[in-house]
C-alpha cells in the first residue's frame, strides 16, 4: 500500500469517509459510548489522586478533601460532558506499589474507580490496573543550585582536556632525555669532529625554555640535531597557538556547564538528591536494576513535602539536588524567580537555580482505572481528543513564559575576569616560591654537609684579597695580601693625568708609561694587563 492509501484510510478512520463498513463500525462504537454515557449520568465515582502540583493536588478544606490541578481540569471537562458526580479519596500512602495502600493498590483492589493523576505506565503496574490513553511523556530533570563557576575548569586549564595536559607533561619530561640520547647515538655512530654532546640538564632546559618561547644558547652542529630541535620548536609553536586561541574563546564565548552531564555522574561524584515519595523515580529505583546501578554511590531521600519546601529546605540550605518532573520544576523555578523580582533583588542574583538540559529518565503518563471500571472507552474517547487537539500540552505549559526560565547560559553581555579564572596563576606563583625555597634549603644543607660553609661575611670585606696558608710543608703561615687587578685608568690612561712629563714608549715590543720620579729619574710603568698586574704586585 502506498502513502496515498494510508492517508485515505486515516481519513476514513477519522469518520470523513462514507464507506458502509466504516459507517457501521462507527455507529456500533457510538452506540456503545451512548449507552455508557447514559449509565454514567448521575453516577458517583470514587476518584483518588496525588498531591503533585501543578499536575494534581489534594488538600483538606472544612473537613473535606478538595482536589485540583491539571488532572482535575480534565475531570471537570468529563463531568460537564457526562453529568456524573465524584468523591475525592486520598490514598493513605504515597506509593506506586500495587501491594501497598497507595493509589495503585487502591485501584487494583477496586477501592476507587479512577486515579486522576499523571501515573507512570510501568509494565509491572499495568498487570494490576488499566491505563487510559497516554496523556504526555514525562521528562524527569535535575534542579540544583547554580554553581559559581563553570564545570569546564579554571581559565588557564580550560582550553585543553585532562588527557591533553597529561600528554603535554609527558612530552616535557620525555623529549629532553630523548634529544640527549639521540645526540649521543649520532656522535658515536658518526665520528665527526664538529659534533658536540650537550649535557642532559642543558637538553631538558632547552625543552622547557622552548615551551615558554625563550631562546637557547645551544647551537647544534649536525643536521640530525638541528631537525630534533626544529621539530620541538614547531610542536611548541602549534601548541601555544591553539592554547592562545582556545583560551581567548573560553574567556569570551565559553558556555556555562554543570558538574553533571549524565545520570551516572550523580553516582560517580557522590551527590545527594531528593525526590517525592511515591514518584516514578522511587518506583524506577525499586524495579529497574540498570537505573539503580547508574545512581550507585549517591545519597537520596524521598520526601512527602511539596516542591516549594524541598526547594527551600533541601536544595537551598543543604545543597541537595532535586529530581522532579519538568512541568513541576519549571513552575517551581518560575515562582522563585517572580518572588525575587517582587523583593527587588538584583537581576544578576535572581537565577540562583538551574535545570539540566538532559533528562534523568522518560516515561509515559496516563490516568488509572480500576479493573472493573465500566466507562473506560467513554473516558478515553474524550481524553484522546484532549491530547490530539493539543490541550494537554498547552495546559502543562500554562502560566509559564514562552522563553526559557533562568537558562544554563545566562548570556551576560560583559565577561570580566574573576579570581576563579586566575586561580591557577596564583597556584603556579605559590608553587614556584615553595619549590625554590625547598631547592635553596637543599643546597644549603649540601654545602654544610660538605664543609663548604665559609662565607665572605665571616672573613670580612678584606678577605677577598687575603690568602691564608699553613706552615706545614714549606708553606707560609702568614696572611699575604693578594692584590686586586690594576685600576682601569692605569691601563688605558696615564697614571698621573695631570703630569705633563708623562709619555708613552714602546720597549721590546711592549707599551710603557714613562714618568719622572721625585728625584728626577725616569721610570717605566707597564700598560698591558699582565705586566701591569705583576708591576703592581711587585711594587
């Protein structure tokens, strides 16, 4: 059958075709619905519900149970259509276990006729009760306090993943020894007089200096050594270019991320979370082994409190995560946002909570019927029209704005650097000072252990030019002056610049200053450094 045939069949099934068989089927079905509608008129139904606003709610007013919420909007439509009455019964327990006194247990024992709540259509529940047509698909999300910083990491580490940083560290420790070993191997295999074997510390320092784009005093002589050095420079150039570009993008255009990205992260990172007692999450933990294993390691609590109290007492005060159905969480966050507006809180401080963009689990939701409920077709007919017309989806979003409430990325117009972005810089500076202090203490300890602790301040300022010798073995036992180098002007200028009788003369190929002494004789003073040094030492 082609696409056209399927379209025609669907049109006929929608009661727009005049085919006799379909007309007969419609007339039989309508006659059944008409008989059920007559029986239902003035009939009093027993309806149980859950306190799960805004989907469904129940509270005691003047000694009587009053129900409300989206589920009872549909019940009122059915009541107006068929003219029945109903009695509200509150289940003694909040549980989806058919063996307990919850709403499912009461339906399975025919204690109530209808469960007017958005119940999850789990297979183990369908064995005990009957479900209506699917009303919607439940999406369970996580509401949590907005973290002060993105889970991407601090500013300096954000451009690369952990694996990339580990590989960079390994390359820093490995490339220096590799270059050293390859240079030694090349020198031993190729006996070239121009080969230079650089020491291992020099090779390691070259690798580190190249990472910081510093120059190097190493000048390889062979082509193989030059290729090794150039390869590392090219690698560093590309690496630093990517790092600079990614860091700029992170600080200006980065998206805010949460510390959890999947269900397993909640268990792996050992977070604490809460949900409603008798909810689909509790039922899934009790009956789904895979779902329970994904949350293994986390701590959870199932409470009978409403969502507002959970937000105030558990999420805000104790940093718990709240797992709830998306319509409930959306309305909860929107009410919190409006309350902050009414109290004139600054706009930057209004979105203190955030919702995950991914879901914990999904399940279909329906009304529940007791096994002996005779009006299933009548109710399903109306509920199906509500679903197909979009009324159900509209009612779930009624009262909420069209835009997303407090999105994950607030889209700030300005991005100013904070201390959290520079925290790694502080760590590097502090770590550098600590390492240098430890190195200094090790050097000092090494010198003291080897007896090299005599310093210039112990001998006095004149000790720089004093040689102390022992008298043993024909050695002098006095302190002798060791003269300093000649003055600068004695080498390049006349020793007596104001004397007119001073002239320079070359004797045996050496330059001398010829000066006149006080007794009228001439005296030669050497100019060049070795001669001047010996002359000053002797005189």
